C-alpha cells in the first residue's frame, strides 16, 4: 500500500533538484506527521553548523 508520502518522494526522485525539494520538504514538515519530524531531524544532521563564537 502506497501513501501520499511515498508517491511524493517518488515524484521528487532527485533530491538534489533544490527548486522542488525545498517545496516538498516544507509540505512534508507541515503535513507529514512523524515523517515531518524525522525529516527535520535529518536536516539538522546534514546542515552545516556555523561557528558564531
């Protein structure tokens, strides 16, 4: 059984396409429930940390 999250991720396919990846990420974060939370956690792992000290 496929969910809308599976279909959306399949349509996105190449997450390096930033013009659509950012928009889809926003939708998943807002409406994806637990998947949105996991996406936020994953983004924190891959985002560079700035040294503002």
